[in-house]
């Protein structure tokens, strides 16, 4: 929640600054435009009012001239009163050569003294006067017209109001202000949307992505949107995170490989220690065992023994040989064979193993079967080492099914150079956390139920030295299945004759 708030504040701050940067010049431009328009319009209206005043003064001059020529004062007054009714004309005043009023129209009657002084000034200077004065309720523009003929001089003062200019300006300014406000509002909305879409959101996404990368999330990508510079920045950011993720994955792979090497080294040290112990045990046990075995065989070969006694001697021989094989298997843990012999028939060895385990399987209620196509299948391992491999895997499968089940041994050719042996059980299977350690020496998942953790280590060592591989594969029913892949060996004449006999 705090990260989202921080991202929102960052985006809002950047958007607001950009919005202000766009809007402030527009506001200044609109304000300056309004001021220029106001001044220009006022000057134009003032010049127009002056032109209209001069035109109206010309009409007044013509009317005065016609009346003076006829010497008709009443006609003069009548004409002046009619001209005073024109638009924006406050009034007209006429004065004689002494400044005495001839006629002053009603709206400006109160300003007769000021207008008389202006008329005298025009007579004194002999020029027309045009100026702005404050008359009545507001400013006004006045112009004098002088007409002299037959010793009679008449000065007319035409007064035009200017207050309407201010009213018109205020009305125009209000309209301009409303239009400017509407324009600014629309511009502000468009600028806010554009700045948020082109800068705010893309920049906020990049900031959020950087913060997530800082927290260790290297699989972050940001959208390549917004302004061109932000798109380039987003592309560079995505390339950087992809490179970092790749570097992390490579580092993790190296760490995993290093850990695997360390486990192998630890296992090698353990096997080396076991080898030393087993070699000592083998020497201490092997010597007296060979003596016992030799003497038992010699006694068993002597005549005159009863069948019961001869059977006991044969039992001693058999068990001594079995102890010798056990010692040899223990030695193979630390010293895997380098020379693997002349090869063996896989089907024959598998039958021998299942026959050997028959009593234990029957006691546990386990059925056994061999699946093959009947053709001879030779591998490079000799019969003894192949027996160890198949025996350990089948024994492991039997111990995994204490309440009954099945052991299936499947034999097949993988290709022209390799053969596959699969040993599958219907037990509970191997948990995922245990599967990666099953081939390590001294690792066992049986706890107090027995097991030294050497059986699968022996299998893995023999198979690896033979140039093959062994792996634990998944099954459809949940049991365990060990797949052994071994180089194939040449079929022997004996194996070929056995296959012909079976056919």
C-alpha cells in the first residue's frame, strides 16, 4: 500500500509540475493577449468617436452657415436642436462673438459656463479646438466650430459622450475574460490529460519498476509508452532487468553446480573413509574367512561323512562365500571397478536376482515379473556387477512394500548402443525432498527401520564406471521406478543359443 501511495505521489508531483510548466505560459499569453486587445479596441473606438465627432461638427458648421446667411436665429436654433439628437451626442451649444449663449441644449445646460470659456478661447485663437473634458457624469469629447460672416461670428461647441466606450470596454472585457477562462479550463484539462498520459504514468511506472528492482525483483518490465525519451528509457530499463535476471539465473546455476560439486566431494571423502575402514575390515575378516572356507571345502570333499554332516559343511561353505561377496560389495563402494569384464545377459541375471529374493518376496506378499521381448540383451557389465545393480534395486523395491505389492523388471533396447533396465514397485514412492539425495552414500529415509544408505550409492558407482546412468523417474501409480541405462555388449554364442532354445 505504501509503495502504491509513493508511486501515486511521485506521478502526481511530476504531472503537476509539467502541467504548471504548460499552463503558466498559456495563462500569461492569454492575459497579455487580453490586455493588447483591450488597448487596441479602446484606441480604435476612440479614433472612431473622434471621426464621427468631426463629421458631426461639419454638419453643424453647414447648418450654422445657412442660418447666418439668412440672418435667421430661430432657424439656427432649430437646426442645432435637431443635430443635437444624434446618437452619442450629449448636446450642442452656440455662442456669439462675445461668448454669450445663443442656444445650449438641455443635457449640457449645466455646463454652459465651461463651454462659453472654450468658445471664447476658440475665437481668440482663431482655430478649432478638440479635446476631452469631464462633463456631467463622465468624460466627453468636445469640438468647436466657428463661422464668421457679415460681421457676425458664431461659435458652436459639439459635445460627444465617451462613457459608452468604457461600458463597451467592460462588456467586451467580460466576454473576453469568460472566453479566456473557458479556453484556459479546456487547455488545463487537455494539458493535465496529455502530461499524465505522456509523462506522468510512464515515468511513474519506471519509478515503481526501479523501486521493485531495488527490493530484489529482477523480473520486472515496464510498459514502453509515453514520450519518445521515456520509451527509450523504458526499453533500456527492461533490457537492464532482463540482463540482471539472466545474471542472477547464471549465478544460481553456478551456485547449484558448486553445491553439487561440494556434495560429490563430500561423498568422495566419505567413500574414501569407508574404503579405508572396509579395507581394514576386509583384511581382518578375509584372511580367517578364507581359512574357514578352504578347510570347510576340504572336509566336505572327504568321504565317510553322513548326509547331515556333509550338508552342514556345505552350509558353512555357502555362507562363507556369501560373506566374501558382501565384503566385495562393500569394497566396491569405495573402489568402483575400472575394468568391467566381458559382459552379461541381462535377462539371465534378472531371473537369478528374483530367484534369490523369492523367499523374502513371498514372505512380504510381493509378486515379481520380467518384461522383455525374448531377444538376447547383452550389456558391458559382467554378471557379478550386473547382479549387484539389479539386486540392490530389487531389494530396495521389496523393502518399500512391507505389506505386499509388485516388482516389475522391464528390459528393452534403447538404440543400437544402449540398453535400458527399469525396476518399478507399487510402494509409496520417493518424496520430492528425498529424491535428489537417494544416490548419496549413507543417505537413508528408513530411519530406525534399517538401511545403511549404501545400496543405491553402490548402484550409481558401478553404472557410472560402466559409462551408463541411473535415474529415478515418475510413475503413473505413485510408486518408484529406477531406470538404468547401460552400453550394450556383443551377444555371446551361449546367449544366442539360449535365445534359440527359448524360441
